[in-house]
């Protein structure tokens, strides 16, 4: 299976985060190495607009067969278009049709080759069209609130109404964690969505699901990674 790792150079929350060092390696290296180790992954491609990211990606064994065009590198560029562009590049290069492919975000460094192999196995066993990795939501949906124009608090309307209940009495919710996507090319091209009636969830532990968007996320991830190394 083709694995695509998207790594844009223009991060605002953490400038240069995709190649920022964490536990001795650039952030993106953890995802590249996991993909390279995972059984069932045939090719690992990084799509980036940044030469520094491209050089690091090649150093750790990924292919960077093209530089992402400017129209797919802005804050407003669609991730779907980025994935279609990479997939279609490979199809044009090889002359082979790609029906399914995997996307791994480089900002989830605690996802490893075991998670990838488990997701692939579940995808095949379930006969799924697409697979998305999830983690349990930190709080029930009914706890979400919003402020009106006068600064007054109102329930956001999610979940089980406006009643505030104990966590144990709420339904369990899951949220995508960005770690693993197995996508269907035709579904993405024609419907522009990851989801359909035959989408399955690969559930991951919250401690493996840290997605780095802010500087504090680096600190959380670093602590968890160091603890993992100590326990080996």
C-alpha cells in the first residue's frame, strides 16, 4: 500500500514543527520510520513544499518525488486536494491504478509500526472502504458550551441536551486523532470525503494519540516518548 505523509512548511502554531527535534530526531522522522518498518506498506512518499523538510525526509528513507505546488501549500489548501495530487502523481508515474492508500500525519509521533499494521489488518478483515483512527474524546459532547454576543454561556447543542451529568453517565464519544487514514481514491475524487457507510474506526489509546499543534504538545509528547523508552 502507498503511504503519503503530508508535511507543509508553513506551520504557524509551531514554526518549523515538522523538522523540530523531539527525543533526538526531527518530528517527521518518527512517522517515516514507523511507515518504513510496517509490514504492508510498499512505498512512503512525503508531499511537501519545503526543501528543508524534503531533505530530512530523504535522510530518513522517504521518497520526495515532487515538490508540492504553491496552490496546495497555503493555509486554505484542501487536504483532499493534496492527497489526490500525490496519488495521481504516482499513478501517472507508474501507470498503475491506486484504489486505496494510507495517510499518516507527521504530527503524531507516538503512532508506531504496530498501530499501522493493526489498522491494515482490521481494514482487510472488515472489508472496509475506508478506515480512520480515533481516540476517546476527553470530555462528553454535552459538556461543550459557547458564548453569545453578550458573553452569556449556552450549551453548544451537542450530545444529550443541556443537562450537566457526570462523565460516567454520558455516552462515549470518539474523535479522529490524525494518526492513520486508509482512504479510497474514487470516494475522495467523486465525493470529496473520507467517510461512507463502510468506514471503520481503528481505536487508539489517548497517550498514543498526541497530535502536535502547539508548543505544549511537544512537551507532552516528549514526556510520553521518554517514558516509553525507559520501559523498554
